[in-house]
């Protein structure tokens, strides 16, 4: 079974579909020529955004696009009518469970109509994903898609070094090869800040991308890096597809995130 978004747009009952995503970074929706209304619900913002989101939910729309935690918080406070929901879609389901959203997702499910279509997208199918699928789905059809691989033109290399050596090695790598368009992934925002400062100290134009930045500031970092060519290196915790990131030049992943 597939999600017919045109059908969603034509249902008169409020909230025909709920699409759950791990964080606002995954929110891809915009106007694409299909006449549906939507409400975006996510955390990590101020009180004004909370008010805008709660008002949007109370007024109603065709589709709710939400992170599970913020949606559940609003559902627990406000009287929101989800009796018309026909579709419940979980995108990046494995990522959401890794982030600890299992209980929130199940709490949302318990507030939805029983008669609905559930759709779950996941890059992997570990035990916890299968357990959730069994709990919320009725005789589901599993569709497996072939694993995508990066082009052969992309060179991949793993370097086994100790933690204290990482920053020094990265400095030498960037300086020696005079690399441009580099994205360095790390696991913690403090590591992002420390590493970007260390690179700037040796005159490498490095920009930091982490959760302490406002969305406008994040957009500026990416514009400087990708469009304006004002930055050579971006240090980030934000995940993007590795094969897409690789087209910028070189990608360095700090495996243990320390």
C-alpha cells in the first residue's frame, strides 16, 4: 500500500495524516503544487513558536508534520481532535527509536483512531523496529529496497588512530593537501566548537554547525559553505547522506564522537 497524498488533500475532516520525523532537520515539506494544508510541530524553539504550533493544531489542517516529543506535549495540554486521521507515517523510524522516542510514539498511537493506515520507513530493521511494527500494524507488507552505494569515484579510507591524535592529524591533513569543501562530522556539539576553534587558530576557515545555533544561523553557515564559497571546512553534528556530502570534496567522520 502507498500513501496517496492527493487523496489526503481532498479529505474534509481535519488532520487526515500525521507524519512523524526525528527532528526539524528532516522537515522536507513545502508547497509542491498539491493543494493541502499542513502544520509543522517541533521543539528547540521559543515560546512564540509553541503558541504558533498550538494554534495551528487547534485550527486544524490536512497534515501534521511533527517530532514525536513536541506533538505529544501539545496533545497532553490541548484538546486536539485527531478522530479523522487516516494515515500515520513514521519516517526515519530507526533514528527516532535511537533518540528514545518509542514511548512517545506509542502514546500518540493510542490516541489515534484504530481504523487508519500505518506506514513506516526505516533504513534498518533491528528488533525494536520490528517490535514496534508488530504493535501498531496489522498484517503489514514489507518492502525492501536495494542498498545504495556511493559512486566508485568516491575514495573511502578508514584511519585507525587514538583519540588524542585526531585533531593533530586532521590539521596536518587539511594543511598538507590544501583541501577545500570539507565536512567533518562529530558526535557532540562541544567537540564541534573545540575543533572549529582549533582549525581557525591555524588559519583554516572552519565554520561550526550545532544545536546551539538558531535556524537562521545554521542557514548562514550552509550558505557560506555551499553557495558563497566563503568557508573551507564545516564541522557539524547534523547528519546528511554520506554520498551527498562527499560531492563537496572530503568527509571526515569522528567515529566515537568524543
